């Protein structure tokens, strides 16, 4: 058993796992703030590159739109370049990486991981959460028809643009991403469970509740 300070001294390389819609991104940001670590979210990284119109963005876009993984050679290169930066020296929180065994090998060879947090929700819930998601194509704000609706139907509260369904939030893409998660990403968890580095959390409750549970478990490790 150890508290906050022991935790800070010992564990610094964290990865969050969970299917789309498990609240991974939100939790990553909250943990980053608490432990003063930087988050690297590969999905966000690719979306930024797409917005910039860079070559990398153009390449990644073709895969992302279809709900496919960006090829490992590209993604691993991004991880290598990003995590090599000074701001990640004290550690990092990964959101969305590694996603298959090949990426896992690459990460272990180059950087390693101390703790893996798995946010668990079932497929039905994922489909419900993602199906209701609406995104602002202009400013990036995210809404949910049930949990966090915009004030005016279909309009962004912040900038007034028309909201859209992200192409990878369409039903076919959701199903494909879920399949990839079960087939390719979940096997990674077995490895870490054996090494006793895995924390499994029920991600159904409210954000704050899930966050408290993660913190509690992390500081017990
Ligand atoms: P979600 O968790 O909802 O899939 P992300 O923002 O994590 O959303 O990722 C969006 C897309 O970016 C993925 O569907 C995939 O195409 C691409 N991507 C993100 N991370 C990786 C990764 N580690 N390897 C390959 N592709 C990735
Ligand atoms: Zn907006």
C-alpha cells in the first residue's frame, strides 16, 4: 500500500485501455492534471495532422475514416518521435496506444509501461454512447444527444456551426472498431494482468466516480 507521494516517485508510465466511448480521453486528461504528466492520445494526434493537412494527416485519414487502424509503421514512428520529447521525460499517459501486439512490442522495447488502466464497458453501451455522439466540425466540441446535448438542436453552443456525426462514429465504423478492440487490443491486457500491472475499472458509472476508483487503485499499487 502506498499513497500519493510514493505513487509519484514510483509509477510514471501509464496507458489507458478501453473501447471507444469508455471515457478514456476524459480520464486521461484528469489523471494528467493530477499527476502533472503529459498525455499522448494517438487519435487526437492524427486528427490534428488531418486538420493541418500534412502528408501524415492525409495518409492517416484514409484509414481513420473507415474505422481501420493506421498502419503500425506510421503509428510507431509517431510514438517514437513524440515520446522522445523532453516533456515526456517524467513519464506519460498514453490514450489509444498500444492497440495491438506489434505496437506493444515496440513500446516495451523503447519506453516500457508501469501501469495499465482498463476501462470496461460492454458493447451495447459502446454503441449507445457513440451512436449519440455529435461533433462540431469547426471547433471540435463534442456533444451527446442524451448525456450532454447542445442547447439548440444540431448547433454548436460554442461557435454556432452545424454539428455532424464523425465519419468513424457511423454504425459500420463503430462495429469495425469494436471488433478490432476485442481481437487485437484486448490480448495486450492478458500480458499485463500476468505481470500484475493491470487495473480493471467498471466504466459504466459517472465520470467522477470512475475517476475516484482509478485514483484509489493507482495509489494502492
Ligand atoms: P477511438 O478510441 O474512438 O477509436 P481515437 O481517437 O483513439 O478514437 O482513434 C481514432 C482513430 O485513430 C482510430 O480509429 C484509428 O484509426 C486511429 N488510431 C488511433 N490510435 C491508433 C493506434 N495506436 N494505432 C493505429 N491507429 C490508431
Ligand atoms: Zn463549435
